[in-house]
C-alpha cells in the first residue's frame, strides 16, 4: 500500500494569541510596513495598541551588523529591547536555536512525573 504525502511550506509573518501579536519580518522597512495594516485593523475593531507596552526586538543574522530599528506606530516611536517574554518563553535578540533547545532539554530533565 502506497501512502500519499503532501508537503507545503508557509512563512509565518504574524502570531496572534489572545490580545498579543508578534510580527515577524526580515527588514526594518518590512516591519514598519507591517505596522500600518496592523494598526489600521486594530482601529477598525476599536482596539487600542498600547505603545507603552509594545516593543521591538531585532534579531539580525549572525553575519550582519546590528542596527537599532526605528519603528513607529500611530506616530509614536516604539521601544527597542534585548529580551522579551512572549507566551511564557523568554526571547533574546542574541538567542540561537541551539540555545533554545538546550534550555528546553534542561527544563525537561528537571520535570518529575507523579502518578
């Protein structure tokens, strides 16, 4: 018996959870461009973007120079951060996938199962 396999690839540009949103872009220009429809969508739904709680974290490729992005929403410049907690996970501008895997393995090794 032959099983049919179908594979598709999608790029995630935004992550929505409850009242949180994470935009994922490659360049500063893309981030600023993504903020416009996000802000417009919030305005259409009568939602307010808290610029005091909204932050930007730029994670360039290892070979690229770090430049502080200048992202504005509704005329207000957003704060740039080095680390950020999202859905219980601490994200860092310098985090690499190997760091994340090591952290999860460490957490799992400390877990205890009680029956």
